[in-house]
């Protein structure tokens, strides 16, 4: 299945891109370790959030945004979603299913 992930990681004071890069790396290892394929990975940089977000007893006004398109099985996608919900580095994330079993079904 083809999926699209948009994530917003917290921004530490020292290195702004460290959290988003480490989150994308850990998600990528999960996908590749379970015979998945990463189609696209894009860092959208640090941006202001629409308001003050509170998570894990911290207030955030900035977020490191990233985008990933990948193929994997539905079980791996559920595992990725579970790990994103429990990771304290992530502020928000969304995974959207884009298509069918393979890329040729998306072209038709």
C-alpha cells in the first residue's frame, strides 16, 4: 500500500533540524526493516505553529515539519502510527493511504 506521512516534530533550542531528521530516520528504518520502500522524503523546515501547542508538559510555538511517501504493509503502517503517537519528540502526525496494492493501480 502507498502511504503519505506529514509530521511535525518539536524544535529543541540548540539544533533546529535534529528532531525531524531523527524522527524521519527512525521511521525510515522501520519501513526498510520490514521490506517497505521510501518513495519520497522532504524536509519542510522549521515553521511557526498556528497557535501555542501543549504536549508532554511543554509549550511549543515552532515545529519542524517533514513529509514522507512510502510503500509498506498495513501492519507496518499501524506500527509506525503507534510509535508516532507515543514518541515525545512528535507533536502531530498524519498518515494518509494514497492508493491500492501497487503503483500501477494509481496510474489508471
